[in-house]
C-alpha cells in the first residue's frame, strides 16, 4: 500500500516539475483531448506573460505600439503589469475591438455561452499563427491580422 501511495505522489511531483510555471493548471489525465479542451484551463491567466513576450519577439523591429485584442474573458492587463516598463509601453490592449487590433489572444475562458453569443468570434481577416499547449491541452491561441 505504501509503495502505491509513493508511486502516485512521485507522478504528481514529476508533473509539477514538468509543467512549471504552469503547475497550478489542472490537467485531468482521464479525459480525452477533445474533452480537456472544452474546459477553462488558465483561469488566472498566468500564460498571458508568455503570450505578450511572444508578440514582442515577433514584433521586435516594430517601433509602433502593438494593438492586441482579447477573444476571451481574461484580464490581459494583469500580465502586462508583469513586463518591464519598456516592454509594457510597446503594447496596447484594445479589448474586443478587433478592427483596431493586429493580434488576438484567445483562451477558452468566457463569461458567456460561446455557442449563443458571438462576442469572441475571431474575424475572418485574422489567421491563427501559433498556439501554446501543455500535455495536448490548448492554453491559448495567437491570431494575426492579414
């Protein structure tokens, strides 16, 4: 019995190390990939900093502010505060004003039913350029205006 408990504890510890700094996200190992991706994963928005740094890297030669829209109910402004001042000054969060955005940050977090409310639909002139996954679970997607 003790060996079984130690085995399961070790599995959890390995996952905590493997998923750092996203170890607070819950990844149910029983569900299949489709089921896992139908739940809110990054409720606290800890992946927002990774997203913003990715955009800054993609736009490293851009001297203008980068307008970013959000296709989810996630306050990306919190992540913006975790960047240094120079990085933060290069980014402007425009909410759901997709016409004013160059990029869209999309998570699976919503305060409305996405099947009934089209508030977070990605416009046709945006194409997915990247997505961040952990253990086959989509944490966020990046769309760029073309």
